[in-house]
């Protein structure tokens, strides 16, 4: 059991290495996205907060502003291409040229293929794949412009350990994440030449709301047991790694970062 041990803070980066950066975080209303948006702001970036739950985004915006940060809550369903483009236009108007995109929003819905949970298949494909493509469409010219102007520019995509491991019941989810890892590898070929860095973050088990959406009982139990038995990751652990990816010098591209809880062996 993991109840007796104290976990130290994830925060290692000092100062304000992201000052002058304009960041967008999708999935900023909870979990990894919320923690990363907060860390970006602490490290000096202006941060646009994107997700559907406006009240959550407003609360985070208030908190970041109260501690001296610049934040902008923009409730958006990123599966809606036009809405995503409209959000990008507002960010350009209000915050300027985006040079740090954390394309993080995603959903995980586990089931056997014979269950024919086709609505779940669609939800994962629509958000994890198409939503990420909408996000890239909305900000790619901004990332390229920032790089052309001589500053750092980052496209950081949340993939998963599921992209490269075999986990029963995770077929569709894993396939969407394999798409994202492979997408990041291929985008580097085109964007690296333009001095835009591309990175895939591949976390293992992080204690967030993600498993709450899973209806399959076996998969739910697997995740609940893991959380009870080992020290799984916290969103802050991922946030620090993402901030590090953005904070290193411009000529350094950390391309794929696999982050597992030390005790996670599946
Ligand atoms: N937790 C893990 O163990 C783990 C492991 C590997 C990878 N990941 C990946 O990490 C990313 C973040 O997940 P999390 O663990 O932090 O879970 P989470 O707390 O459930 O976060 C998911 C985020 O995506 C947003 N979202 C969902 N549908 C959206 C839509 N249509 N448009 C815009 N935003 C939408 C949610 O906000 P709204 O509901 O407000 O829209 C929420 O902010 C996901 O890509 C996930 O696949 C997580």
C-alpha cells in the first residue's frame, strides 16, 4: 500500500524561464492540463486555458491572475473545428503569437472490441485524434511565425505509455495514442527545419479524472488497484517535465518523454 510514504514536490525548475512565452493548454480544466497551465504561469508564461467546462477554467484563471499571472479562460470544444479556430483568433488578439502549444486534451474509454462500444470508439477518435488535429491547425502558423521571429517554439502533445505498450481492452485508446506519438515523430521532420520543436509526452498512470469516464468494470478495477497499491504519478509530476521541455535552450528538442511511476510494471 502507498499510504505511509510522503511524496516530495515535483518542482525543480527555478526562476521564470518561460517569461515572454504565450502558451495554450488544451484540457486545462483538470488533471495534467490544469497543473501544467499553472506551472507555465508560475514560470512566467501567459496562458490560454482551453477545455469545455467554463466554470473550472474561470476558477483557474482567477487563481493564476490572483498570483500575478496572465491567464485567459476560453471554453471550447476542440472537436469543433470552427470553434477551435475562433478560440485561436481570440488568443492572437488578446495574448499575441502563440509559441508554446500543449495539445493535451484526451479521453480514455476502455472496452473489449466485441462489446461494440462504438460511441466510445468515436469519442476517442474524435477528441484524441481529430481534436488534436484541429488544435494543430489552429496554431501551426503561429508556432511557425514565433520560430521564424527567432524565439523558442514548441508543439508538445500528450500521448501515453499506451501508445507503445500492450494493455488489454485499451485497443482504441492505444491506437489513438500511437497515432499521436507517430504524428509527433513525423511532424518533427517538417517542423524541425523551421525551428519548431515537437515533443510527445507518454505518461503511465497519473492520478486524474481520466479513469472516471471508464465504464468497463475490469479496467476500472485495474486502475483503482494501481492507484491504491503504488505511488502513481501526480499531474504536477507531468507538468514539471512538460515545463522542462519548453524551458531548455532553443536548439534542444526533447522529442519523446516516457514517464512511468517507478513501481508501475504493466
Ligand atoms: N491520467 C493518466 O493516467 C494518463 C496517462 C497517459 C496519458 N494521459 C493523457 O493525458 C491527457 C490529460 O488527461 P488527464 O489524465 O489529465 O485527465 P482529465 O483530468 O480527464 O483531463 C482531460 C481534459 O480534457 C478535456 N476535454 C475533454 N473533452 C474535451 C473537448 N471535447 N474539448 C476540449 N477539452 C476536452 C477535459 O476538460 P472538459 O471536460 O472540461 O472539456 C479535461 O480538461 C489525456 O490526453 C490523456 O489521454 C493520461
